[in-house]
C-alpha cells in the first residue's frame, strides 16, 4: 500500500511541472489589459482622425501585443 502512495505523489509532482511550462508560453495578461499606452494612443488617433490615418499607431500597438506574447 505504501508503494501506491509513492506513485501517487510522484504523479502529482509531474502534473504541476506540465502546467508551469504551459503557463510560460501563454501571455501573462489578458489582451484587453496589455499595452495600455499604445492602446490609448491608437484609440485616440482613430477617434480623431479615422482608422486609415492611424496605421503607425495601430502597428505600434500590434507590435507591443506581440512582444507580450499575443499572436496578432
């Protein structure tokens, strides 16, 4: 009976390490909360000038999101 307990604890030790690896590959924030500075500049530009005039701010925000680990 003590042998099965050792196997159970070994299995439970393996599980968290898999979760840690999966967490490291995912972005640490939700996309809506990432890059607030570039998001604000992008949004203000779009409201004032329209989307077509704000390509540089849109690209800056997308670049920031990519650096945070998002695939956009």
